[in-house]
C-alpha cells in the first residue's frame, strides 16, 4: 500500500514527540470525491444517505453534510443527536435497525424524523401508541427479510432466520395490520440483502427482488403505493486489493434500466452507504514495540490491537498495510527484525484473539517502526473493544483538505 505523503509526514511529525505512536489519521477528501462521483452518475430519484455507523466522527459527518448527501441513516438515539449536532435537521434522518427503544421512537416522533423503518409488528404498535399520545403521524417503511441471500458477501442480512425485518412469506399477514394503524403512513419497503458486496450483478438482483415485491404489494392492496424503496447499502470495498473494486457506474446503469423496465420513474430510491464512502478516508497507525520468533514464525507486537482496530480480527481478513521506517536505535544488539517474510501482527492485549494481521508478507520491519493499516476509515475505532485492559484511547487526527 502506497501511503499519501501527507499521512506519512503526519506520522513522522507525531513520532518526533517521543511518545509511543498509536492513532487514526483521517482525510475526508476521498469521501467527498466519492459522494460527488456517485451524485453525478445515479439515475433520477436515487438519494444517498451516509450510514454513520461506519464512522461517527465529526469530520465524516461534516464531509457528508458539505458534500450534499440527502441525509443520514441512523441506528440509535446517540447517532441521531450527533447527526443533528453536525447540522442535519431531523427530517433528513432515517432510522433503521431492530430493537428501537420507546425512548428512541419518542424522539423520532417529537422531532419529525423522515422515516422509521419498521422491523416487527411489536415495533409498529409501539410507534403507533407513541404517535397517538403526541397527536402526530409518522412515515414508515417496512423492512423485509427476503427469501434471498448473497453468498459471497462479507455479511448477510436476509435469507434464513434473521433478526432483521419481517420474513417475506409473512408479508400478507403483517402488512394489512400495519396499514390499519392510523398514525403510521406506509411509504414503501426496505430490503437489504448484504453488505460488502463486490459483484454488481448480485446487488442488482437485490433491486430486482424489491421491485417484484413492490409490484406484488401494489397489485394486492388497493390505493397502496410504495413511493420510497430502500435498497440499504452493500457497495463493497476491495480490502484484499485483488483488483475487484465495486463498479458503481455499472450498478447505476443497471438500476436505471430496471426503473424504466418496471415503470418506476418518479419514485424515491434510498442508498445507505457507509463503508464504501468512508473506508479509504482513514488509516490506523501503531508503533511496533516488539518482534520475536515463535516456532518458526515472527510475532510482531504493536501498541494497539483489537481494542483500537478490531475489524481485521472480526472479519478474518488482512487490511492493506505499509511500514513507515523510523530508524530507531536498537534496544539490544541481537533484537529480532522482519525481512521478506510472512508474519503475524498483534497488539498488547492478553488474549489470543488480538490479531491485526496474519500471514501477511512484509519486506522489512524493525522495532520502533510504525505499522499503518489502510482502508481503516470505516468500522475502525467505534467498532473496537476500547475499554478492554484500559489502554489509552488512540488519537484521531484529521488532515486539512488540500
């Protein structure tokens, strides 16, 4: 992985302080560029929302706001408040995810959130009761657990028994009950099959499935129109650097043809993008504290581990890496080093699960060098076990845009 010059310069400047280096470096410009590119290629009616679970740092919310996204996809009251603090009005928020508490739903109703995505009949009735108490109505989408999955995705959200949404085969049982709740305005469907998808055809298949469900509902229920269709996200990132980058233009072209084929012009189509927008705007940087050989394999021990960067262990993958050579004096004359070999990177935690990378080829690394993990802008610090062993929280450094 080739590091941007500004990132490497920042690492070297921080290292000169003499303090053990352990930080995230954020450059929101790639995120801004992606939002601009997507906005220019999407067919009419497609609305881009930033899924802030990917990275809730103010720099990312600010980049989303200034780049003109339609709004923010939230999954908690905490996220809602952060989004509002960043400048987004409540009517630019959509609330997805199972297990919304009564307090969270009450906030949504009181502040006039754009849509609440219903995950069950219990949630629908809970929201109906809150709306009745406040004398208000709420626009809702119904999330469907489709009888469909994408086998090559990093994470699947549909097919089989899932905590997400209402099973597709129960639609005719559940939908009439939701339509009967007078304070809920049914606006359409939310079907999100998987995340981390690199194959465009797989995600277009998800779109086709939603369109067929829409046709079925509108033919079976008089005066019901699904004028909002939420595909979730799913645009994948090539973490393994295999040359399999997701092609958003191909997806946009395919969706445009499908919209025309089904006669769905004039509707709203929601994209909740997090990882795809944020991943390449962040780097996790951590100092190598020790290197030792253990039964034929080098173990590289860093200042930060899964307490600061959990994603590689959670997903079982290696992120792209670089080593910034710091030319530090040796601790003792015969200390271990890495030269042209596959090694294990771990942190300082007292658990065998503390893995940053495994069997990753490193040309050269010495104690005192800085290991830099790329594509760390999404699901980095906020996904990690920060309180485990009570290590200091890593700094988050935001670079100024050129």
